[in-house]
């Protein structure tokens, strides 16, 4: 296999940039470019050395630290060398250019992690977890990816595959030794176990919870003009993100800000006040507000606690569903609104009740504590659901009196689909699709 190299750190200015080299020629290439200070001879594995990076004419490119990690104790299970130079575009690119001059080839997207997968250090789900950690936008997404990297998904899928292997062995034994196997008892066991495995798979495929972990929760503030939606958004985000005035209809478009609540990313959107529009611009703003409300995971229906309910308020309340939290704002003012409809009373101006509202949003989001082995990637969920369907077909066929060997077709299909998750039965096109979305250098 060729020796490849890439810049492993983000482009731009920084304290350190790392150039990574992996393959059988990694050590030769490193020693062709690196001169350790005060040392001659071979470098010890996994030890960081100070020295200078030199070009083909012996001129100093940069003062650097370098390390060789000899196989198999490396990320890729190949010889891996790293050059830690000063951060910045010029230094990193010159370091990369030098190792390419010495024979390394440019690494493709995710090539280091792909080599780790192909060399058996990690499975395919764990490889995807690496990219999940790199791209995690919230603590919940990071925790889910770390659990996956530590084998949470692999253990769950592995247990399901082993159970399927046992079922297939029972089917084979029933066919090969009919005089020793009670076929009706075997059929009952196959149907029962197939449905049990399907149930376990479906219990680990909560698509909404998985999407919330990956992408966050969309929360929309809805209400008529001047009830304090913008003030409430500012109170929840802890910033003056939205413009606040006493003029009704100040907000004309959807304004979104991301915050982190208990490790979950919340995309909080302020919207135009919903009323009969006074002009074309406001009409568009109201239409966008209604569209955002329709597509939101959580809707905060904001009422003005200092005034009686209006027809616009009652219209919003009549449309509420399980996604909604009714917020009575301006609790610090002498009020006329009946709080019987309210889930929480707040004052965006003083901050009273805002923490209680944030707690309600966290509870309604409800995805911060995913169980071990829960599938959070769309590819994994699709494979698991297809496997569950195959298992249910197998169980139904057996219950309808079909021979066991006919059911084995669906059992094998389910086992193959689960193997696509971990890579044991993944096709080259599936593997290519996984790694094409990786960054170069990882």
C-alpha cells in the first residue's frame, strides 16, 4: 500500500499545524526531511523530538517537533509519522510539500481512518464515529459519537448478529437432522426469536431522538406582535440578538440563534407577530412565521400577561399540539391575562421564570440521555429498520406454515444488513460513500 500524507489540522493561523504521513515509507520520508537536535541514529517509537525541518537544499523550513509511531501501535496500524510545525498556511504547506517531494502521495478524504478500518483497528461504525466527533456541534452529539467510537453500536449490532447466527444454525440443523430436531418446536423458536430481535432493533431506532442528537432541536417563538417574543429570545440566548422596541411588528422575518441547553443544541427562532398584515412585507413575515411554526420541534406560544387575551392569542391557542409550551410573559407587570392556559410564567425583562422555561424545553427535547447502542446515524437506522422488516417477514412466514429453509432467506438478509452497519458485509460502494464525506487529514 502506498504511503500518503496530508495536513491533519484545520487550515488557517494557529499555534501548531500537524502533517501526518502513513505507510511503509513513513519513517524514511520523515528522516529525509527532519533533523533532530543533538541526536544521531534511529528515533524511538512514540517519542516526540525537537529539531528542524529542512528542504532539498538543506535550508531550514521551520523549527518543529516530530514523532514516529511504528506499526501496529498507530492510528492506521501502519508506520505513522507526524511533523508538528508552527501553525499557519505557509509553514504547514511547505512541510507537506517536502514530504510529497520525498515520495508520499496526497491522502484523500478520510484515508487515514479508512486505513484504520481496512487494517482491522476499527469497524465501519467506529470510523463514522471519528467523523462524528470532528463535526459534533453539541455535547449530546459528541457524547453519542464517543459512545459509538468506544463500541456501543458495535456491541449491540454484534449481539444481534450472533443471535441471528444461532437461529440460522438451528434452521440448518433442522434441515440436516430432521429425525433429531422437533421441527414445530424449532419453528416456534425461530419465529419468537426473530420477532424479539426485530423488536430490539426497532427500540434502538428512534429517528426523532437521533435527529435531535445530530442536528439539534428547532424551537420557534410564536405570538401576536408586542408580546415580548424578541425580549424572550434575548433572555434565553443571553444576548441582544433580536431588536426590541415598543413598536408592534418590529420583527419582520425569522431570526435564528443557536444555544446549548444541557448539551443539546437549540436553534431558537424569533418570528414576526401573527396578525392581519398591514402591508406586503409584513404579510410575507407572517407567512414565514407560520411556516416556521409548522416545521418546528417545539413551539413557544407567547402571551402578554399584562393584557387580556385577544382573538389572535385564542387563534394560536386553538392550534396548539403536543409540541407547544404556552408562555405567559411580562409577569412583572400588573396583568389582565388569565394564566389558566399557561404552562409557565416568565418575565423576559427581569429574567424571572426563564430558567424554568429552559428546563421545560430541555424536557420536551428529551434526547440527552440516549441508551447504550442507540443508533443515531441515518445509514445505521435505515439498515436496522430494513433488517427488522426482514425478520418480521421470516417470523410471519414460519407462523403461516412455510418451511424453515424459506425463512432462512430473510434471516440471512437481516444478518447482511446488520453487517453493513459495522462493515463486515458492506460493499465497496457503501464504504466509499462513508469515507467521501470525511475531511482530508483524518
